[in-house]
C-alpha cells in the first residue's frame, strides 16, 4: 500500500534527515534507532512499510536535497557514507520537490498546492498522502474573522488579504485534497475552527502540534516523577541554546513566544500548578544542528527541605525529529486507512502541545499510543472514528 | 486502628526525620509533601491515619532522638521550630527506643527482640506492628547452610555461629512476632529462603528492598524514556557523593558493591541491555545529610548520531526517605490488615531493588500501586492473598 | 585610626552581612574567610583594623537591621548564633542609619546627605569616612547636559529636574563632604565627568564598579586560561538565576542591560574578540539570597576540533560580597590616608567593570593589588598620587 | 635549523595528531590554534619553525600512521580533508618510525635505541633531536638499587633484570645520545636519580611531567581563584570518564594511582591544605578520543556560608595535547641550543606534575614561561645554564 509523505519544508534539516533515513532503512543500510513504530509494542501490519513510503514536498529554498545532505554529513548529523551511497535515490526524491508558488491571491496559491498534491498522488498511484509540516516556525498568527468558519474562509481567500499564515494555507490545501495532515511545528497549521471543520467535512485525520524532541521530552517524564512522589516543584527554569535554521527563527521574539508557551504547558497540566521560572531560547550559531538545553528545578521535600535537580541535554534536533516524522506519517496514514477522522489525540506521545485534553505524562501517552496501534493492527473492536 | 511502627536504626537520620515528621503532621504543624499515601490517587480509608501511628525501635547508638533532631535542624534537614515545638512528643517516643541486646547466642538475642516487639504491641494495645529497617547498610551476607530452611535455621541460631546478619536477625524476630517487615536498605533482611518460608508460615507480608530516593529514582523514569523513544543508550556513568553516616558505611567497598548492584539493575531490566559505564559511591563529609549525584548518559539517535544527557541531583536523603518510610508503614499495615501475606510486589514503586520480577519503570510501578491501593480501599474483588 | 564606613543601602542583605561580619570579627566570633585584606600577601599596618571600623548609612526601607539579620539567619546566610549574640552591637549601628530625605530639590537633598556624613564623622571623631554604594541596581542613567561639568551641575541641582540618579547624588554628596567613594554596584555612581572632576577638586579617591562575586569572577580566570592556551572560544552563553531583592530589580530589562554589558566586557577585553552568545539574568524568587549561574563555553582546539566547558556556580551573593565591601572600605581608607586621589585603578581585582584600561585577568589584577598594598604598607617609593 | 622530534608512541593518537598538525601548519592548511608558542607573548626567533621540524619515533604497534589518521578523522578529531591531502607527507614520516627491539638485555635494547636516534639525526643532518614520550601511561615503577647512581645503572642494565621501566629506558637512551627529553606522561621517564645525573653529565635539558590538558588545567586556574579570594575549599571531588587507549590503560588501578596523585598535587600546593574528596578515572569506550570530566567543589565564604561550583569539561585529549607536544619540542630544542641543561622548571605551564618546587598557578607559570622565552629570544642577560 504505497503511501505519500509530502513534506512542507522539504529541503530543511529535519526533512532531509527523514528522507535519507527512510531511504537507508529501505536499502538495509541503517537500523531503526529512534523509530517508535519499530518497537515491538507498536509495530504491526496496519502501518505502511518504509519501502512503501514515497516522498515529495514543497520548499521556499532552492538548495538541492543532496547538497543539504552533504552539509549535514559534514556537521556530523548524517553518516557521509549513507549520503554518498544514496545519491541516486535522493535525486529521485529531488524531482518530487516543488518550489511554492508566490503570486496571486491565497485561493490561487491553495489551488496550486492542491494540484501538486493530487498530481503527486496520481503520478505514483498512492493509496493516500500525509502532509507533514516541518517548515521553520512562524510568528503567532494574526486573528481574522474568516478563521471562524469554512464559508467565510473560502470567500476571504479569494480576496486580497493574507488571511492564513503559510502553515495554515498548507493545512487548508492538504485537507481540501483529501490528505491527512501532521503539524510537527508550533505554527498555527490546522488550529483554526474553519480548518478543523473543513477536515471533518473532508473526513481526514490530523495530528499535532510541535514534535517533542528535547527539553519537553524530559519534562514529560520528570514532572510526573515529582508529581508521583508528591514533591513540590518550586521553580523550573531553563535555557535552550540552538544553532541551525530554527535557532535564527526562534531568536525572533514572536516565534519564540509561541514555542515557550507550548513548553511550559506540560508543567502546569502535570503538576496542577505552575512553578516559578521561565524557559529561554537563544541562538548560538556555533552549535550548528545541535541544541544544548540546561534546566534547573528546585523542589521541596518532606517538611519543606529544599533540593535541586539540574540537567543538560545535548541533542541533535534533526536526528531526534526525523524518525518521529516517519512514525507520524506511518501512523497517520494507517489511521486514515482505518477510517479515523479529526484530531488524533492518541498520538499525544509525539508532541509538546498535543491536541485534546489528555495527559502530558509520557508514560500515560505511551499507554494510549500502544492501545491505539493495537486497535489499528487488529481492526479494533471499538469504533475507529471514536 | 492504632498501628505500631518499629524502626531498626531508630536514632538515625531517616528514622528521626520520619518520627518528627509524623508528629508534626499529627499536630497539624506540617503538610504531607513527599508522602505518596496522601496523594488523591492513593489515599483512602484502609490506611491508618498519621495520628494512629505509634513509634518505637532499636538502635545501637545512644544519642537521644531530641539531640539527633537538633543536629538535623542545624544541618537544614528539619525546621528548628518543629523540633523545639515537639520536644515532649519526642521524649515520649524516646521511651520506646531500646538498645539492642548484644550478649548470648543469636537465638537469645532474637528472643529478646521478639519480647520487645510483643511488649510494645501489648503496652500500646496496637492492632499490629510494622518493623522497618532503616539501619546503616551492611556488607554482603556470608552464605550459611542454615539459610535454606527454617528448621535448620532454628537449630543453627541456638549454636555459637553468627548465622544471620543483623538485618536478617531483625527480620526473623519480626516475622516470629507476627509483625510485617519492610526493608528500606540494601541489606539482606528477609532475602533468605528460610526467612521467606517463615514469613509465609506466620502469614505476614513484607516489602523491600532499598528505598528509591535519588539517582535510581531518576533512572526509573529516564531509562523508560529512552526505551519508549527507541534511543540506544551507549553508556550510563554516575558518581554519588555522600556525607552523613551512610556515606561512611558505603565507603566500605563491601557495602558499596551491594548498593551499586541494585542501582544498575534498573538499566539492564528496562532497556533490555546493559550500557557501558559504572556507578561510583564516594564519601565527602562536607556534604552532611545531602547527596550529590552526577550522571552522564551517552546515547545514539537516528542513523547513529551521538547525543548526551547529564544530570546533577542534589537531594537530602532523610527528607526524601522519611515520607516513604511512613508510606510503607501505612501501606504494609493496611495490607496486613487485609490479609495479604508474603512479598508485596505491588510496592515496587518505592524500591531500588524491588521484590518480584516486575517492571522498573516508575510509571508502570505507579499504575500497580494505584490498583493495589484501590483494592485495599474498596475491599478488593480479587483475592487479597493473590 | 577610627574609620567610618557609610553604607548606601544600609539595610540590604549585603550591608547587613558586612556589618554583622565586621562585628563578629571584632568580637573574635568569626574568622576572616572571604576577606582578601586578611591574606598574608595583602594585610599590613596601613589598613584600619576591623575594630576601628564604625558603621552608618542610609536606606529607603525602614526594616531594622536586626530584623534583616534574623531573616538572613533563617535563609542560611548568617549563623543564627552570631545574630543573637550581636544584638546590642547591631542596635548601636541601627542608631547610625538614616532614612534618606525625599523632599525638596536635589541640591537640598544633597546638602542633607552631606550634613549626615559630616555629623557622623564628627560624632565619632573619625579620621575619615568611606561611602560604599550597596543599594539596588538602578536603570541606566538618562543623559543631562549638566553631567559634563561641575559648575553646570551645581546650577542644575538647584532647579526642579532630577538631574542625577540616586547613586550619583550620593557620590556627589560623598565627594563634597570629602569622603572617599566606592561603587559596589553597576549603577552610575561617580561615572559622570562632572563628578570625576569634583572628586579631583576635593582630592578624594574612589573605586568601582560592580563587585565581582560570581559568574564574572569565573570568567576572569577562565577567559585568560583559554587565551594563554591559544584556544579559540567560539561561544560563551550564560544564564543567571537570582532570587532576593537584586533579582527583582534586575528583572527590569533596563537595569539588566547595564549588568549584562559589564559582564561581557571581560570576555572581549581578555580574548581580543567577542565570542557568540549572551548572558541572561532571570528572577527566581525561590532561590532567595542564593544565585545559580550556568555557563556553556564552546571552543576549538588544534585543527578546529570542537570542545566544551560547562559550569554551574551556586553562590550566596551576600556572603561573597560582604567581605569585599569590608576589604574595599579598608583599602580605600588607607589610600585616602596615603594621599591617593582620583580613580583607584589598582583595585580592579574586586570589580566586574573596573575603572581604567587595565587587564580583566584576575591573576594580573592580583599582581597589581599586591604591589599597591605593598606600597601602602611601606609608605611607597613611588608617588602615591600617581 | 632543522630539529628532530622523536616520538615514543609514534603511532598513538597524540603523536599522530601532532604530526598531521605540524604538516598541515607547514603546508599553510591549518592555523596554530592551541599552539602556545605562536602567541605574540611567546613566539620569536629562538624557536625552530614548524617547517624545520622532522618527525620520527618508536612504537610497539604496527598500524601505519595513515590508518591511524583516518580513524581519527572518522572520530571527529582530525579534519578528513587534511588527512587526505597530506598522505604523501605522512608516508614520509612513516618511514622514520621504528618498531622497538624486544630481544636481548636492557643494555642491548638501549644501544639499539641510541643507534636509531643518532642515525635519524645524521640522516637528516639535524642540529639536534628532542625525544618526547607520548606512549601509554605505565604502572608505578618498581624500585631498584641501580636507580640511585649512573655507574650502578650501567652495570645492572647489562644483567638479566628489567631494571628500568620502558619510559626510563627511552630517557636513558635519549640522554646517552645527547638528545633533550620531554615526558608528556605520568610515567617514570627521567625521574630517577641515576638518569638525572646522566642528563647533567651529557649536558642535555629535560622537561616534564604529564601534559596538563583537562581537569588539572582547570584546577590550575580555579584553585588560585579560591585562594586569592580567601574562600575555604571544603571538598573537591571529580570523575574523569575516558575512552580511547589511555582509558583502558588507566582503568588499571596501578597506572590510575600515579595519574590521580599528580592530579591532586595542584590543590594541596595551591591552597595550602588538601580539601576532602577524590578524583576518579573510569573507562567508557563510547567516548572514543574524547574525555568528560565532572568536578564538584564545595566551599565556604564569609561566616561559613556553604556554596558550590560544578563543572563539566568535554575535551579531546589529542587535540589538546598535540599542539603542546609541538610547543615543548620547539621550546626544549631552543633551550638545548641556548645551552640549558638539566630540568627546565620554567616549562611548568605545560605540566600537571611539573619539575621543581614552583607554583601550580597557571597565571604564575605563564609569567615564568614568558620570561623564559623572552630570555631565549634575546640571548638572555642571565646565565642560560642557571
């Protein structure tokens, strides 16, 4: 069952690492480290095989995938031998990457995107396509009355306004083309009432927001630890130092704010109170594709005794995100195939700022993920639309 | 339902903190921070109230509880105002602390311990007594043929040999006196076939081993995180710097070895493989009742990219352990009252080296603990002996 | 030779700790840990003895010193027994603390301050008085034409404008009263051409700016280490988490900017280039009088190999600053006595943002300090005014 | 003035990095980052140019330099493009590397070494040769009566005993051949009375011991910082995690002990007292050529307030050591040329465990180094033999 994976931001680090990795897995040149869908508790017949994934996408930059892959190899993110060995396969994917149209009103541009998606699906005879947003984080979205309702939205897009931010225009196009949608970034994407209604109308599932790859991943196990032990977290402060493209974007305070908000949500909702302290994001070019996060947690134990935990996480965002992008493409495609529509709240395991009201505890999200995939693999006794 | 808590090592830091804390809670002078049994998910009618706990115990040192409490206040472990306000109550507990007999053979000494326990139970008209070992860690136990079987053990104790290490002699006395037993240390305690058989024969429950208060607590949430994300942990190295009495004991390589072994078990059993690296324990007197642990974890993500996590935990062992001692006393007493006998494997949440074959994941241990306490509170549909 | 120490911000943590410490030293109840002027390389006959120091000061808050000292004892900054034992001596100092006048124009207020200083000097028959600013950090100073020249300044002060920020009004009063002045904070203080000219005219010495107590102290030994080893520092990022009064003040971005600027100067001037990265300051109330700074330094070695150093400094600002306040009072008084006037650039050892063009290397500053004090103690072959 | 650099352990990581680096510098393909002798304060006409250095050496392993260099490139220690571009030059050096003879008694083997050295010097018409020991650390040396005196040593070497450890046999051969000797390791090398006497007799200079590249480098600036501020260091504990060849060697407790001892010396001699705490060395294969050191320092400030500093150093030993090897070869050759003989105590800047009684403060060692090189460059007013 051939499945399309259409990456918005197809020439970025995360997309390139996802593509190289999937090609390497298909060729038997690499193992599935980091791929949650290859764990015994999750894998199964409902998921499309790596060999069944066909990649395409949009980007605004023109650097070819192969060049990007070489740069990532030099930076220690990708093994140089993989990049060299997969040059032909990368060239084939390159032919499926389109530069996003920039002229006309938003309705015209959306129509062009829909055309790209349907042609991609037809050309490769794909059972379905999952659109995954891995483009740079946008500033917070400016409200517009047309966000409230699909009809108003249709009308407004035909006008001169920039009604939707780019991530939401992609979401609009994806849904209209009958494609499932995954938002791996904190950008607005499908988080507008008009778009959610449209997704329901087109009976497509969607997942998001903001892949959980570093500091928040740790928060989602450490905050429950403090809660389960009835320890009182007094302050939780952190700083994220990042190089790479995302670093520059997030140095912009507007984008930064969105990211920081989604990072603190896990604390409030897990602990039941918000401790003192902030999370900072700073750009340090020298760190390249790596990210260093330092957090200080002060907490009180029995009779108020003060204690502290510090951690430093030195991770490579692309290497952490890419296998999750593949996981989400496979899971969302399988959910689509099984008839799921609307928000896939059972995929909260993957996200900093998950859809729905569920828990932020990684362990409880894991339990939900396993139950969800078990139902997918067995055909599920419960209503798959539930 | 008045319940006795008999502490082996009653004048140590952990015991003193437990006693002061319970008295403060009873007097409404402190909140239950750190007490798992006061979380909404765990608390309920089956547990004896703090006001129902009556303390006693043995120790080999003679420093009065009040003196010890003052020293702990000076070291920042206990609030000075609590210690001052509770001096009368502490004096009352002091009268229930016995110095362990040292003459005669082990049978004689065990008989003296049994007498102390039964007199304590009778004097205070207690429904039952839980014996909790919080004494300093012993060196690894020397094997003896009489460890295999209760009859051989009875016979050997009457002879001249030191058949049982002190922790096991207490366990023997506790079980013989019909008391439940909790081993909060890595010492041998009830972990001998003869004693397990004896516990079954006397129909008492027991729990252990080695309270999970610091580095291992973190391991029990971080190792599952790596496993759930299919990340390959390549090395996990750590050093524990501790002052206080336990520090001196553990500087002894023999005791150290037992502790280190129980600390690494969680990794092997959670990850399914043992990463490179060791855990060290060093004594640094200046740290007093606090402990600093530093761990470095190196791991590989997608396509082998190397990453790292470091943490520093600066905790106060007494403040972390004491509320768990109270939790375990309450839970074990409730289990005893409900007819449970043998190893309480559902209490694995509290231990570094838990009884039974269960998971080392804190989240899964938490699920088991909640199910267990729910059954205790509701009278339990399942066989409480199961 | 009795010497006055007039503290601006006399009821703050730093001032209180300085006073309690000096009283304790005088009473033989504490040792001189942290006092540079008690090291064999620095001490000597030219310095006034601790017993010769007489304390007074101004503050805008009214909490008595004794109350503040008790709060510091509770927070673990001062030993409770010292505070209790010195209550009479503290009450005596309390009588020398004035609340700053707030009515009238700045000339009136300056005159009142001068009166307070001269009365203090006369009342206690002091050989001289050193005014030390340990008040909370001010926002950056707003330029005013009268800052350029003493005559313009005199004229402007008599008008309705707030011509000088508070720290500079104190500096103005100190100099006018013939007192030496030390700025222990990053506030403007004496750093205005009109005030420098005035200090020269009144032949008083002055020292500053901004006591070097934490992260910058480390920078002043680590940056030279990288330089001496010809290692290329690529980035130096840091975050300072502080509770206490100074934390609140510095959460104000305007004050923050001044502090951050003085913190980065050491890097640029020691390395000869400014690495990537910023220093952040955040307020975390729970840290109280303590401060946690975390720095990440990435650097390149031979052939460009990337490496890293991280440090966490957990210090108590008051305990670090107070002995330096005493050192500076003693050294500045001795310099005044020896006839020094103008900026005391040889005291750069103590400051984040030292007066003059000298080195930021702590070791070289130390060499200068030793030479300076040797000259003081021996009467100095070179011209003391040099 | 062509100068030979004869490396004992010529195919190890440090030697290979030194050779590749020197070749790259000569070819203008790399800059001198990490080379102290290229700093303005140190460089000058007395030092042989990089282009004048001719490399040779001994090793017991047979892996060619080029292979080793490729492995180091894969591990991120050397840039792959340099290794590729310098293959011819590396092959030329390869021809100068000898496998150490293993038959015969120690006198025979020493004679073979002397022959190798003199032939190397003659073949390349070298003005002089510096022998640098960069071989793996040896266990502590077993005492032998012949260590006391040159005559006894000559006699004993002709016998059947292994009188000298390998590093000392090399030192013996170097001195006998009239070569200067540098010990970059903690092994015994020239530290035997008989060898020191022999070096004097042959009028050669020597330097050592144990290159200061990581944790001890930090200690040599941090310990003086605490001392200059009169802060009381209560404990200094550390752990060094190392992969690579040296890691395996040092996992051997005997070698470990020598290293640990030289690491603590700096504290005792700088502070004037030895704080609590130990330094541990552990082998973690996954770290490869990198080393992670973590240190915790607890210290007391004014009135005893407890504070702490933690640091993590993540360095590449080869990249840190190699430029110092070149520095030492240049400096020792220049000293030899200038007529210096005996221990070069002015080179303490480079060593963990320096010859002579001098300071361990990096800043003071730097002052001495600069004075020394200034004298070398100017022909020196003082007696160069002094």
